[in-house]
C-alpha cells in the first residue's frame, strides 16, 4: 500500500502502449462492491480465492501492465502465477517512506483511516514483515532510486525481448 504500483503501472502501460489493469478495480467492477465490502461479506479466505480466479482470468489477455493488491502475491500460489504471466516487480520501500506517502491519504484507505502516525508505522512494519518473503519472489526488486519508467521498461525488455 502506497508504494506507487498504480502510478508507475499506468506510466509503464502508456510507455509500452498496452492496457493498464488494476486488480482491485477490476474485482470491484466484477462484483459491484468495494474491496472492503467483499472482505466484510465473504471474509479474507474467500476474497483471496476471488483474487486467484482473477489472476487465472488474465492468462487469456494480450499484453498488459497489472497493479496487484498488496496481499495478492501472498496467498495460495499467486506469486508463482503472477510470475508466469510476465515480468513482476517488487517496488521496495522502507516502512517510514510508506508511512510518509500514506499519512495524507489515510482517509481514502479504510484499513488505515483511524490510525495514528505511530500505529500506521507499526501496521506497515507488520504487513511488510508478513509479506516481504512473497514480494521478494518477484522477478525484479527495484530500490526507490530504480523505480522509474525507464528502468522498468529496460528490465521488461531484457527479460522479454521483442
């Protein structure tokens, strides 16, 4: 959350002239409910099944750039499935950087809306601790300095030459 997946994803999709796909947005459209509503109605386990089905639905699509939900790679065999689809990137950020990026957008994100700065940092540290082993299974880990469209395009083309 807050690493820049959607922002960079849209720019990369534009540069590569392919569609941009945001998994949360697509799932919300398909079910006509927000991610929060889906979690509340079905529970996390069922929501993760929905995400796995979504990943499998991407196999029939032509080239695209995907911004996944932050938890998507961490359940079932999702990271392996994402890696099969194409080049995956882990946008590595420190917990402090993520907190600074999220502090002004808390009201837009139900999971963190009521958290103090200290609690937000703890939440981010806990989530990263749980999820980083999955994120590190991405084909490419980009440090903050490498998180730009030129680097992402270069890595994508190196792994999948035209």
